[in-house]
């Protein structure tokens, strides 16, 4: 207040100068007294460079004029680093990152691998204080670990069934290495985005997929045939058996019928055998004679019929 | 803060001496600032006086004193620093040209020595370029390529059967031994192991070798820097031998494709065989059953007929003879009868 009262005395330029200076300082200090930490951040408060506290999100007071400095670290943000490709907003082809995505496999073949690492800066103190360039260090480790893991596996395995196991292995080793460097980083996830054979072997690899499908198809076609024919054969077998049973039925019935017929005839025959015998014989022959070509009567006294047969044969 | 309050007070009491006071305060402030230095958590400092380093390096973060003007402070990082080497062309023991890119972590452990021998992180990078690239070349030249690429022998122990069944079909009954597994690591040599079961080669061994070699070379320079770690960031074939690798991969993939197809055919044929066996079993069982039934029927029929006919075999014979005439005498038959035949009697009439 004293300053303002004297500030009216314009003849003293030094005082005016001091007043302006002080006013500027007051305004400046008001600006540097407060700081805000965003919801996704934590603030490291450094007093003359020394870490005194870590501030949670919100509006906070600090000492002005650079005595307290605040380094804000987005601890709650899930950050992503890409390897072997980039988020394709720029339209850069994947081949531009050949050096990152080309891997030598354990059988000394090559595969192209693109992946990303999702991580969070869980410990802001470690993240800022322990490693000079944590993000690039993370990138170094990630590439090294992926090469180590793919370098210990067969190319065919990496290209086909090994993905989830690789992701898990890389995540674990990456986390271990980050912990060793005390980087304050937690690896949430490692995602393999593509695992491709190099361009020159794509055809052979695609044919491999086709070969797998062929193998399955061959088997399925055979199975289909099996499914069609075996039940039909079972049906046919049942038919054969049922037919046999039908045959038995018929055979029984016929046998019983014919037997009965014989017994009945026999019973009647026994009452007058001679007449019946003759009648039956003659009736039969009567039916048959009209159809017979010739009837030769031979005297019982003659021995054999052969000479006569010969004559007939010659006549023909 | 204090300084400025002082200015205000003095100004308030006597304006005439204000100029002198202001100058004095500024001078004191200037000297005061020069007597203090702040050190961040990740920093360390060496105090230099006329080119000599005074005392031990300051590693505690916060505000520190020094003799103003006479002493200078050189601040260095105390965090892990990153060295990212350039791509190096290296030749392995088995004469394969590869491109290697290694990266290292280093840390200033003795800031005093660092100030004396190196001076700046940029110069350290240059020094490491020489040391580590040399170490990388030397170490990799001691091993075959597979010993640099692989870390263990797990590729040899890979369960090929598991792989194939998972590729083809879960419930498959496949004899995986039939497959040519060269691509699956079957033909790659094993990493040598010593008596304690420690690997004598392999990526970790190579890296440890490079690190040891780098540390030894760095130790001789007395830079106060410690190498924390070495990582192989990139390791690729030189473009000259890539074409050969592709040809080899193509050949191996074709071999596996053929293997898959033949396994598929094998399983299909097996299935068809099973089917034929099944069909033959079903059909023959049916025939067996049917023949048994028919046989039983015949036997029973024989019994039934026999029971009846045995009651008068002569009459049966007679009837059956007549029946035979009915079926055997036809248009082209010549009938020869005796004169005593009843038929003759019939014809005479």
C-alpha cells in the first residue's frame, strides 16, 4: 500500500520503476503459484530439483519463481508403440519398415512380424528419474526380445500356430527387462498384428495352407463316403436277414401244407388202393400224352430197345 | 522473495538512496545465485575450479553451494543412457554376411573420471561406436549363424506331432513320423552344452560375450562409465544371400505341403479301408444269418416231409413218379412203353 501511495509522486522515476517491477512480480508469482494436474496424469513436484511429492489430479499450490517445478506424467494413459509398421495415416507401406519387421527364425529362415506394445507409465518417478530415454529404450528392448523369441522358434511354427505363445513370451521378457532397468513401465499387452512370410515365398506358403485344407478335404470326402455307404449296407443286411426269415416262413408253410396234403391223400388211398393207383396213373398220362411226339410200344419179350432207337436216329 | 521484500522496504523509507540500494541488492543477488546450484533427481554434478575437479561429484538432488565465480559446475545425467549403434555388416564363422544393429545402456558411475576423460555424452557415443562395433564383430565372428540367432535347443525338442495334428485336425489319428520335418528344426544342429548344462553358444552367450568384451575395452579407457546391457535390435541377412534363403524356404514349404497332402490321402485311404472292412463285415454277417435261417428252415422242412412220407413211402414214391412225369414229359419226348403197361391198355382202346 505504501508503494501505491508513493507511486503518485511522478517526479521520482526510480520509485515508479520499482512499483512497476513489483507489480509485475506479483502478477507473475500468482501465475506460478498454481498448477493443474489432468485426470490422466500424476505430477512430480521438484523443489530445487529434488523430488518432494507426487501430486494427484487437481489444482495444486506450489512455490513460485521456479523453486518448485512440476513434471507431469500421463500415468493412466495406455500408450502404444508400433513395431514393423506404423499406424497407417501417412499411407507408408509396411515394406518401409523392413528393418524392423524382418526376423531371422531359429531354422535360419525369414518371417515378417509386425506388433505393438501397449504399456502404461505406472511409476512416474522411475519413468523420469532412472532412464534417460525410456520410450526409445522400450523400443530397443521390444525389438530385441521379439528377435530373441522368433530366433528360437521354427518359421513354420511362427507363421501358423505359435502366435499366442509368442505374444505371451515377448510380454513377459519385455516386462522383465523393463523391471531390470527400473523404467516404471508396465506392459499391458503385446499384440502380433501380422506374421507373414517374405514376398518371395508367399505362394509356397499359401499352398501350404491349401495343402492343409486338401488334407482335411481328402479325409472328409472319405468320411462322407463312409457315412453314406455303411448305414446303407446295414439296411441291406437287415433286408437279407428278413428275406431269409420270409423264406423260412414260406418253406415251413409249404412243407406243412404238402405234408398234410400227402397224409390226406394217403388216408383216402388206403381205403381203395388199386383203383386209385390206376386212376391217378392214367389221369396223369392222359394229361401228358397229347403233348408227346411219339409213343413206341415195345413187346416185353424183346430184349432192349436199342435197335429201334438206331433206326429212328437214322431216319432223322 | 526475501530480496524483493527488502527492496520494497528500503524504497518505502528513503527514495534518495534507492539507486544505490537497488544496485547493491542486485549485486548481492547475482553473487548469491552464483553461489547456489540446483540439481535435478536424475542429475549429478562435478565442481570445477580453474580446471581442477574439487571434491567428490554431487549426486544428491536439491540446492547446493559452491564458491561463486571461481567454481564452475558441470552437470551430467546419472540415468541409464542409450547408445544406438549404426547398422554393422558382420561375417559369422560359417561365412554368412549379416547386418547387425546393437544398442546398449550405459551409465556414468564416476562423473569425475567422465569429466576428465570424456567430457560430454556426445563424445561417449563416439567412443562407444568404436568399442562396441568392434566387440560385436569380434564376438559374432566366433560363432556360426545359428549360434547367434538361437537361444536354446527348444526348436529341436519341438513336438512335431502336436504341431501337425493341430494344423490338420484335432481328432486326427495321424502318424506324424511320416512327415519330413526339416523345416521344423529337425535338421538344425544343437547348441553345444557344457557339463553343467550351460549353453556354450546361443544369443545370450553371444550377448554376454559382447558385453564382457565391451566392458573390458571400456575399462581400459577409464571413462567412469559402466555398460549395463547390450541388446541386438536388428539381425538380418545381407541382401546378397536373401535370395538363397527364399529358395530354401520355398523348397521346404513345398516339402511340407506335399507332406500334408500325403497325410490327408493316407487318412482318407485309411477311412475308406475302414469302410470296406465295415461293409464286408456287415454283409457277410447278414449272409451268415440268412443262410443259418434258411438252413434251419430246410432242415425243418425235411423233417416235416419225412414225417409225412414215412407213413407210406411206397405211395409217396408212386405220387412223386407221377409228378415227375408231369414235369419231364413234353412235346419232344418219345415214350417207350411195354405191352404190359396200363398205358398200352389205354392206347389199345
